[in-house]
C-alpha cells in the first residue's frame, strides 16, 4: 500500500478563477508529498452558452487537457478537495452533478473515512463564498467524511479571513487570483495532506 497521501482536487470553473486555485492547491499538495490528481467536473452547459461568453469559451479551451473527474478518482483518493464558483450561494450544478454520481460508492461505504475540504470563488465580497463551502460540506456529512477546514490555524488565515476554506472575490472578472488567496490555498493543501497522512498512518497501524 502506498504510504503517500493520494489527493484528488476536483473542481468546476467557468471562467478560470476556481481552476487557478485548484492548480495552486495541487502544486502545494505535491510539494507536501502527496500524489495528486487535478480533475475538473464535466461541463453541463450547452456549447452555445459557453461560446456566448468570451471568458467562459477561453477557459474551456485552455482547460481542455484537464482530465474529467470520475467516481473512481474519489475511490482512489485518501483526501478530496472540491472547489466551485458560487452559484446564488450554492455550488455549481456541474460540481453537484459530479457529486450525485457518487451514489454507488456511498452505498458501499466507500466515501467514508476520507478527508474532505472545499474552496469557492464569487464575483462579490459577500456573495456567498461561505454558504457555498458550507453547502458543499452538507454532502460530506452524508458521506461519513472527515471535513478538514483551515480554520485560523495559520497566520495567513487572519489575512484572507475565511475559516471554512480558501475563497476568492473575482470582482466581475477583474481581480486575478493573488497572493492572499494563494497563501490560503497553499495552507489548506498542506493541512489536508498533513491530516490525511496522520489518518492514513493511524488506520494502517
Ligand atoms: C448563474 C451564476 C450565479 C452566480 N451567483 C453569484 C452569487 O450569488 N454571488 C457572487 O458573488 N457571484 C456569483 N456568480 C459569479 C461567480 O461565482 C464568480 O464570477 C466566480 O468567481 C467564477 O468562478 P470561475 O471563474 O471559476 O467560474 C454567479 C455566476 C453565475 C454564472
């Protein structure tokens, strides 16, 4: 059995902000010693809808090479970090659809006892980042998963200020992912890997 933590980073992103955080988390987790799969939720929107939005179409093209997540990736993982743009205070339907494909694993108890964490992006400062992450965490309770939120466990968390998970305000597409968000993303990745490693060692003992 591999002793390194297997981490799946599974996100949905229309215009690239969530994708950028997913990438930062993946790189930090690899540096922390994890074996990482960076995966996107499949697009559900019609091609015409994607094509009608310049930023959405550009990101769809840029991320064409990112593998689409499958339930087997969740089964493989010791830890999963999910990410989504907020959609009216909730997770995107694309990520939710992926979560809804996990029923078979859930029925076999295969989603339980893994570490889970989440991140979100929004256009506006109080536009639903916390509610989006908490909505995601509702499902984790049903999995019997172990939620590892960042809390205020590092000085960087007093800068970005979201104890539920990394989050970013894109200001209607005008605010690129900067150091405050990247620091939070790296800390979340390192914490998830650290706790998942301890849990994995504990279960193996
Ligand atoms: C249907 C829809 C609903 C949205 N709802 C909200 C919202 O409630 N609050 C908010 O601040 N942004 C909202 N947004 C904006 C996105 O959450 C935001 O731009 C996000 O950062 C995009 O992330 P992405 O680049 O990963 O797709 C919404 C966008 C769409 C398309």
